[in-house]
C-alpha cells in the first residue's frame, strides 16, 4: 500500500460535508479536505437516483485509512457512504511532509 492516499467521500449537502471535514481534520485523520459540488447518478434500492452532493477530496496517510472509514461511517447520514481510497504515487515532498505532520497521532 502507498504511504499517502486521496480519499473520495460524498455527502448529501454542504452542512454534512462541513461537519465531516472539520471532524476528520480536528481528529487528525486527514490533513486536508477539498469540497466540490457534484451531480451524482446512481442506483439505490432498484431506483435510479440523480442527486446533488458534495464531494470531499481528502489527503491522508495510508495508515489512517481504517480509522477514517470507521469514523466516516459513524458520522455519515448515508447507510452506505462512498469512501474510496486512491494511491498518491508522487508529489511535492514539502506537501507530503505536511500531510504526514498534520495526521500524526491519529
């Protein structure tokens, strides 16, 4: 597994996205979250849904992934929240050092 990850998490609205991102930064599970409005089309309980959501793009240490998943499931209003981790294969050493520094002790 890579040392650093980008984790995608969707939330139903800006208020919940704000609560999630603040809690995860406060608890040092993530170093940063970027929030973007998205339009999601998906199947849920045999219906095609078309919903406005907020996408969180979170930068984390891979070692925090299991704790992050657990905490998001505790805080999230969805029964099955989207939590997808993608490896960071490279990047600015200064930025990645900052990610490490801001997720220590999680």
